[in-house]
């Protein structure tokens, strides 16, 4: 038997609860997914922040969402340069392999990646970014998003939130640099969406593609 003494006990307790409470209700679904494969209709590009899990926010069942998570929910521009591109590869797989019909870029409040970028930009430390091998270069992708900050005072009253919103807008623009996504959107076979989750209140804000503003949607129970 494997030695479990060093494995986090919280995870073992969580797995036990899953086996006892959720799996009995989901077992048939898991069997179908195992036999037929996954066919999610929606891809979420979200942040790896532990407070903003898309499966929790959208109360998703197994197989419903194809989730791509990284620091600050960023989408790099299309750049097939032969290097390693984890986010771009996952997006490509979701679009070309799974044929998702919707891509949602999901930002969130109090984003540590956006906060680190702002601190480094303003010369206020940014120790994580400056001392890292990867984080500083990665969050530099946020810089072009500053041009997408809305001039609405209701949005700019909170500088970090304004940049979090703008980063979602920029990520959607970067998705359109992928030739396959651009072509599929033009013929109506894929839709791109922006959203932002307030971790302090649990409220979801959606990006209106016409106005470019974020607003809380009316949700019918």
C-alpha cells in the first residue's frame, strides 16, 4: 500500500467526501465521459487564483467546462515561434480538438498578478516579479491592456479593478489574433465573452460587447 503519510490530509478528507457525497450522484456521468470523451461547449480562460475557481463560480458538472488557468487570466497574442506556449496550446486544443462554441475570459477582483504588475510599473516593489524567472515576463503581457482602460469614472475610481477589466478586453482582442478563432467567429461558430468575478461579494460582471462596459447581469433562479 502506498505511504500516504506525507500527502495533504485535507485533500484526502476532501476526496473521501467526494466519494461519499458527490460521486454516487455523478457516477453515471463519469462513465459516459470516460467512454464517449469530453465535449464541453464552453472554454474558460481564468486566473489560477485559488479564490476564483470557474467550476465553483458557475456550479459546473464534470465535463461541462474546459478550463485554462494561468496567472492573471492572460491570453498571449498568436505567436507560433517554436517555443513552449502552454496557454496557447490549451486554447488551440479547446478550439480545434474539442470544438468549443464559447470562450469566456474570466477576470476577478484583487488579482495578485495585476497587483504585482502595477507595483513593478510604479516602482513600488514588485519583489515577486523582479526576483522570478517567469512571472515578471508573463505579467508584462498586462502592459498593452492599459490602452483598454475605460474612461468611465465609475470604472476608473478603482485603478486595479479598471486594469482587471481592461485586461479582459485585451485578452479577447488577443484571442482574435489566432487565425482559427478569428475565422470561426466570423462565421458564427464561436463566441467570445468577457466576465469578471468580485471575490468579496460573489457578484459576476459581464462585458457588454456593444458598449465595452461591464455590468451585473439579471439572473433568473
